[in-house]
């Protein structure tokens, strides 16, 4: 195995003081730092007096840059990978590089550090024994409804411009579903609103949140043995593009299961 290696370095999601000593050490020792935005990463490095060669590594040059970086590591270079905030690969570039390093027999070291996903999950006060990360939520209504129907706690990134629309759909599916809207985590204006889907939809309908948002949605109610077949049929209709409310009414008419019960059980398989 070559002495060259990849070091995956999570960076602060807001407060620059959240960077770890190990990450700073890795950034100082690296021959090259691959980052999404060299200007943003330079702010962090300058804060702690870290110098080094920066190269851009983002979604538009990920494949080409991966080839270049792997060749450098094969020649013995140490590459530190960072994203603009948080853990690389988690809704950020880096998967191609990690996979290529593993395929090439190069060592990959992952350092622990800040993560908006885990911070929001813990701060939500919702169940953490079983949870799912959905990345950025889909825009199509049917696909969004399917994601929101998770039977475990759901953590997802959402654009502040779309938060109201997403919460309105969730309130339509299950108005009493617990929700935590986590905004600007670790920053000066951090805010965590813990409420129901209905109340959250009403709150943000006229006043959309500002800044970066992580949504945490509590698990849905499981379907009973009697309603499971009806819920299965409803999930298939929604996945095929049908709107949840009309589809539930149709399934209710065919099965005799109340439409409201179908809404509540839409989250379970």
C-alpha cells in the first residue's frame, strides 16, 4: 500500500470554534486540501494559521479531480478532503473520491466532527433509536409524500423557501405528527421549533424561515394488521403519482378503512 492516503475532515457547520484539534492537525500535515469552495475553506484555515495548497473539489469537477487526486496519493501525497460545512459525502461531494481510493488500495481515514444531521436529531427531542437521513428532500409531490411517510424518525435538509410547502403536505398527511424545525444550528441566530405538523405549517405559511434548515419529523403511527393491506394500496398509488388525499378516499371507499386512519398509517409498510 502506498504511503499516500485520504483524510476525510469534517468542518464546522457554523461556529468556527467547533473544528477539532485532529482536523486542524490533518489540515496542517496534508500535501493538498480538496474543498468545495476554496474561498470558504481559506477563511477556516486563516482563522487557525493553517497554510497549504487548496484545490477545488465540487459536483462539477468531482470525477476529473478524483483521477488527479488518486494519482497524487499513489505517488505518496496525503490529501485532506473537506466540504463547506459538516462531514464530506453527507449531501456533499466526496463519494467518488472515497470509492476510488478504496478501489486503488489507498488508505482512507475518517475523522469525527461536526454534523448538522446529528445535531438536529439530538436537539429535536424525537426518538433516536431508529432514524433515517433523507438528504435534500425531493420536489415532486408524490416523491416527497413517500419520503415523509417514514416509519422512523426522519432527518432531512430543506430549502427555507420550500419549508412551508413541505410542512403543508406533512400536515395534510398527518397533522399531529411531531416536527422539529432546526434553523442556523451552532450560529448566532440558532432556533429550534418543536411542534406538530399542523402548527408548524401554520407558523411558516406566512413567515418562511431564514438561513439553513434541517427538518426532523417524528415516526408515524404503525398500521394495524387490519389496515395494512389498505395502506399498502395507498402507498402504491402515491408512489405512482396520485395525490394522497384523493387516493386515500378511493382506497377508503374500496376497503372500508376510514380515510383519516389511512392518513395516519400512511407511514408504515
